[in-house]
């Protein structure tokens, strides 16, 4: 099937063997050269067989018996045997020969070309005929007299004809462009794909040449940065960020621990401080309250001042350093200086300590190598941009020179040959200055290539060449000059000759008609000549200056590139060293990763244990609080029992024994459980001692009593209360035992966690030490590498007897900056040593002066104390503590009592004032009532007087008189009784009022 043939083997129903496969039918359906069968498959019902070949053809074979006609017109020949012995047909091995498809395409293209050439020839013949007629008309027009000749513009019949022709031409071009738009876009996209795949990935080396010298400068050959490199760089950067975050988190955790320790110590100190005296806020009369407030504030200020003074003295004594004390500020400055200054020991020294920020691992080295390569690529790219911009400058200079030369030619055309200066040469671009144009191809290049190939070989050999086959398929050759009709060429030449003859004749006529120039015209021509000469010189100078400036720019950039070449060579050497270091680091990476992982696991374990310790401490504090609460409850229970007993209770001893029954066994169990506890306070010991003594005293009497029955003459309610209190006591003791047990377990757990934290800390320190040792060993391995250092002769300063040594193994290499820094550092250290000595002398003198001042102050203090004691003895007769007097000068409770007494007096005064107002009101009412009563008594007296008078008158009258008035006597009696009752009632009311007044 390699040659595109299909074999069909007849399979018998019986006796299948390998020999039966020797006979077959061979069907040559595909191309023998390129028609290799790529696939064979049958349809889903097995009635068709489909084959596809490399020539792009697909054939279908009918295998169904229904498709075969019954009457067979031709018989399929039986398979031949012995084909292997026959000589195989010779295959065409020449790849340049045409296949059937190419022959068909060639015939079709030749037919189209032939039709096109025929149309072209017809059009050319028509154009030649028109040209002949036009030349004949021109000759006739020349033969006519001058006044009868037609001008050039009169030959145009109508200018709109040319406009219409141009419009039709543009429409045809636009329609053709629209027809070929899809094909143009397709070919353009294909070209872009090929350029992106093959040409854009290449970096052209551009060489810019100077114009008047042999100097040249070339760009660096660079490869684009791959995506793999950028991804690897991002991964390395992310890993480095993660490591930085981890170290930052560790440092923050250490700082947090330090701050927690400081806050705890501050909290402890704040708890130990004395509580401040609370200010009194008693609502009272303004004057007294303000006075008491001032007194209290004054006492508070005095106490605060005393406490502040004491605190200052305490802090002063605490801050007093020991004799061997070192200032932490100085230690911190020394530490900072060491970190800044670094270690100036040799890296090969055994006691060299590598700082933590200078640890080297694979990620850091890969990052360093990647950044170095990126820097090299960036610098080379920048230099390439400068060289390309210089090439562009040369192109612009050449274009400008061309314009100036063209202008110079137009100026020299007006001058004489003797006055014309030689034209400057126009510089040309070298092929290596525009290497990208090597891959550009257009119709002119293809036509030139075809002509060169035609000259090199004959037509028959050209058709068999591979290059001709490559170009004839993609492009249609343009007609050459030889293929054009010779008659057309002759017509053109004749037309040109006639036109030139007409022009010469017209020039002769113009010369005849031209008159001699005047003086003004001669002056104008002279000035124009001077101006043109000046312009000629300035243009030539300008061209020369442009060339000189360009060459100067090229030389400057060339020197810059030479310096950069040295830097790039050093960078390449540094890259090689980095690669060697990277190989060593990769070998040691496994062990370093193990140490780092171990450190991280230990740190995480340490953090977890610290959290557990904190939670355990919190639980222990809670349990302590609960134990204290239970003890307070127990004390409250005993206090309640003592209160219920009262004073001089006859059954107090019995009830106490009932309450404390079984307390020994419970406490023995508790003591057995808490034998190893360390947090028992003195209050608990004292309480247990009191209880045990009471129990011993109660048990020493050896009295058997029954606590289930209340004894006679004992209060039953008190007995039941005692039993309830005993049950509560037992419950409290049980809960207390459980809490103590839990607290003991927590204490054991805390101790175990503390031991574990110590072990983890020691393991972490050991691992960090191992990591430091490993980093030092890794540094030694890296120091064993050979590093290339380019040096100049003036940089070598380790001379032996004025000559350069042959062995530099004992020499050290420094950069100029580091050497200058070391030299400057030596000078600074010497100056610093001198300053420190002076400072030490001054400090020593100051110390001596302070010692003298201290002795003088002590003697002065002693003298003042003696004087103060003498004055106190003279005044008070004894030594007095003024601070205590000032602190206790104000009795605040007494002042409070005074204020309360005054408040009570004020309240009584207000109440008494209310009662006096009430009495005054009642007295006024009484006076009003007495006035009314007096008026009524006076009226009664008047009535009595009138009565007496009337009675006397009546008595004086005779007895028989008034018989006529005896009937009205009864009414007078009634009126008198009424007045008497009213008088009695008023007298009773008056007595009541008097009683109320006297109350």
C-alpha cells in the first residue's frame, strides 16, 4: 500500500493457510508517488469499502452482491501466480517530474496565458495603429504655417473623457480588489503566521557602518525571554515571599511574647501598688461640702505626694545598677554596630559567623541568576535600540542627502560647468545594515531572479530545476522586454524621435525670436548666479557636516559598546560562577530543606504548646477562684451555724458534734489526695487545724450520742437546721475535693507541658545551631570555587621586591569600593578609638567627681538629720514622723459624722419650722373664733340685760295686768331654751379650743 495500490485476496471456505495468500488482485487506484493509502474502513453494513490516500483522493468500492449484475459482460481474470518473479515496473524517482494533476494545472495555466497574450497583442496592435495616426497628424501640423498650427491643449477633444476613463479604471480596480479581498486576507494571515513562526523568533544582527571611515558597530544577538523563564521567576518570587512572610511571622511572635511578659510584670506591679484614697462625694450644704472637699483634696495630695516620693525612691533604688552592670543602651548600640559593620574575618576562618540575611539557598541563587540574566538582556536590548536608532539616523541622513543632492543638481544646472563643484557621493546602505530585507520578496525581485536564472541556464534545464519549480507555482511572470512585439518597439522609437525633432525645431524658432538681454536682465542674472554659487557651497558644507556628525555619533556609540562588552564579559563569567554555585546548592538542598522543615515543625509545636500552657493557666486560675468560693461558702456555713446557736445555748456542744460528724474521714481522704499539691494557702491550713482541734476536743470526751434523735429540751427547728447545715457542709467538702483533684491534674498537665516546651526550645536551638553549621559548611564549599576576576596591572598591589609574584594564592581581591570602604573604616576606627579614650577619661573624671559629691551629700544629709532631730526634741520633746502626721491629720469618718449631724439638725430645723408655721396658723384661727365668741357673748349679755330690764318692768306692773299677754308666754320660754342650748354649745367649743391651744 506504499505505492497507492489495493490488494484483494480470495479466501477459500476450507483449507485456510499461508500459501493461499500468495494469490491476489492488485488495484492501482491512488497515485504511485504520493498516494500512499492512509486509511481503509468499511461501512456499518459492510456493503462498501472506502480508501483514502496521501494524494487527497477517496475511493469507494461496492462489496454488496446485490450491486453485481446477473449477466456479466466481462469476467474478472483469475489471480496470476508467480508475480514475485516478474520484473517490477520501474518507478519514476525524479521529484522534479510532473504528476498528472500538475500536468493538468500546467495546461490550464498555459491556455489562460495564451488567451491573455492574444488579447494583449490585439490591444497592442490597436494602440500602435492609433499612435501611427497621431504621429501622422503631428507631422501635418508641423508642416502648416505657424499661425495655423494647433497647440498641445487643442489636441484634447474633451477632458471629461479622461475623467470617465479614470473613473472606470478605478471602479474596475475596486471590483477586482473586492473579488480578491478574501484571498488577499487569507494570504496575508498565512504570511503573518509564517513570519511569526520563523522570522520573528530570529534576532537579526545589524551592523552599522560609518560613511567616511572603516568604523562599524553591530548589535548583540539576543533571544527572546521564554515563558518558562518568566513562570520560573514568578514561582521563585512567590517562594521567596512565602519564606519572608514566615520569618516575619516568627519575629512578630517573638515580639508578642516579649510584650506579653512586660504586660504581665506591669500587671503584677500594678496589683502590688497601694489603692488610692477615694474622694468623698456627700451632698450637703455648699459651704461645708466645699470645705470638706478641700480638706480631703489636700490630704489626698499629701498622701499622693508621699506615695509618689516613696515610689520614686523605690524606683531609684531598683534602678541602681550593680558593680558589674552593663548599660543596655550601650549593648544595643554595640549590637547594631556589629550588624551594620559585619564580620571582617576571612570566610575561610573557622570562627566566621554568617549573618542570617546572607543565607544562600537554591531559590535565592536561582533568583539571583535570573535577575542577572534579565539585567544582561535589558542592557543588551537597550544597546541594540541605540544602534537601531543610529541606523535609522543614517537612513534619514541618506534621504536628506539625496534631497540636498537633487537640489544641488537643480542649482548646478543653471551654472556653467567651470563653476560647478564636484557633487558629494550619496552614501548607500550595506546589506548587513538592513538584514530584515533579506526575507522580503516582491514582483521585481522575482522578475530579477527569473532573468538571472534564464541567463544562467537554458530553458530546458530551467524547467527541471528545483528553484524554478518553487517560484513558478507562486507567481505569474511578467512579460519581458523581448516578448513585446517588435513593431510596437519600432513605433515607440519613431514617436520619440519625431517628438525630439519637433522639440529641436521649436527651440530653434525660440532662439531666433529671442532678443538681446538688457542691463537690468544682466544684473538679475548676475545676482542669481552669485546666489546659486552661495547655495552650492552651503549645501555641500551641510552634506559634509551631516556625514561628519554621523561618523562622530557612531564612534561615540562604538566606544560605549566596547566598555559595555567588558561589562557583559564579566557578567557572563558571573553567570558561569552562579551556575556552578547553583549545582553545589542543589546537591545540598535536600539536607537544608530537612533542617528548615524541622525548624518550622518545632516552631509550630512550640506555638501549640504555648497556647496549651495559656489555656491550662486560665483553667487553673478558674479552679482557684472556684476553690476560694467554696471555702467562703464553708466559712459562711459555720458563721450561719454560730448565729443560729445564739449565746449561752445549753446544747451548743452537742449540735457542734452533730455538725462536725464524719469530718475527719473526709478530710483524711482530702489530705491523702492532696499530699503532693503545692498551692495550699495558709488560710486552708489554719481552717483545717481549727476543725481538727474541735474534733479532737469533741472526740476526747468519749461520749456516745445519737444524732438521729433530737434530745429533750432542745429546739427541734435548731436541730433540723443543724442537720441541713451538716449535709450542706458535706456537699461543699465533696465539691471542694473534686475541684482540688481537677486542679492537681491541671498542675501535672501544666508541668508536663512546661517540660515539653523546654524540650522543644532546646531542640529548636540545637536545630538552629545545626543550620548555622550547615550554612558555614555550604559557604566553605562555595568558597572553594574558582572565580575569574579581570584585573589591570595598576590594580595589583601585592608586589614582592617590586615585582609581581607568580603565585597569587595568598592574595586577596577587593573591589575598589570595598577597598575604599575598608580604608575609610580603618581611619574611622582609629578616630573612634581616640574619641573613646577621651570619652573614657572624661567618664572616669566624672565618676571621681560623682564619688566626691556623694560623700559630701551624705555628710550634709547626716548633718541635716541631726539638726532636724534636735529641733523636734526641743519643740515636741520626742521624735515625730511628719509623714504619718500629714497622712492622718484629717479624720474623714468624724468629718462625715459631723456632716450627718448637721444634716439631721437641718432636717429637724425645717420640720420645727413647719410646725411653728402650723401653730401660728392655728392661733390665728383661734383668735378669729374667740373674736366671734366674744361678739356673741356681748350680744348674749345685752340680751340678758334687756331681759332683766323687762323682768323688772314686769314685776313692777300689777298682777292683773297682762292677762291679755299670758297666751304668748310659752313662745318666750321656747326661745329662752334655745338660746341656753346655743350658749352651752359655744361654751363647750370654747373649752375644746382652749385644750387644743394648751396642748
